[in-house]
C-alpha cells in the first residue's frame, strides 16, 4: 500500500462483494426491466468492486455510510421492483445510495458535484438520480439503530461465509469497534 493510502475497511469490501453478486444474479436471470435514470446504455468499464474502492478512496465517507447505503439499496429495490439492480445500473444506484447516506449520517460531506465527479457522471445526472431515488423511497431515509445493527450482522455473516478462515469481525482493533458504536448513535440521530 502506498504512503497516505487508506486500507479499505472490511465492511466496504463486503458491501462491494454483495453489490457485485446482486448485479451478476440479475444479469444471469436476464430480467427485462424498464429503463430508468439509473440504467446506463452500456456496462461501465470499472467493476463494482473497483468503483466502490474508488468511492471509498475519494469520497471520505465513514464506514457506517456503506451500511446505510446498503439499507437504502435494499429498501429501494424492494419498493421499485421495475428498476433492475444489474451491471447496467448498480454503479449509479450505489453512488446515489452513498450520496444520500453520507448526507444522512456524516456531519461533514462534499456537494453533489464532487460525488458526481468521483462517480464519473455529470452533476446534473447526479441531481436527477438523487431526486428519483428519494421519490422511489418515498423520502424514507430513517435507519433505526436496530435496523443498522441487523444489517451489520447480515454483512458480518456474509463476510464469514466468504472468508471463513479469517476473523469474522469488521474491525481489527478495539478502537475501531468503539468508533463504529459511536457512529451507530449518529445514524439514528441520538435515539437509543
């Protein structure tokens, strides 16, 4: 790893893995869905794992944002079943989920133009995707502490399935575990 380069947290890698699997499953099923603002004309050249790594490197989001973004994607795909979560749409969907998650979870974040640049789309497209996603969710962005914990457990169990020989925790140090606990409190706006 180069000097100044952050190691990708396990939770981010697990989310990327699940996104990749979801897109591949939908691609394989050859599901025919309507066009949506999230669907690209062609598959992006960068893999979803590479894309998530890039976003992590440049977006400055906390690890909690990736969990909340995964919650949003699951919620959106449950409510908007006509929007395919496939290799044509997964990049834009995830970028939009993360944009909303960082606004909801983190105290400091960049503007839409910055996230659009990191994600390789125009600011105008980022704004359209954000609005379309919000309406698709019915503006339901709240993630309770228990829901956050449930998704953390799901992601952690998925990590254990993927690499059973390694430690199954998201964090290598107790300090990092403590940080996640603090971030969980922020996710629910002080509910406890």
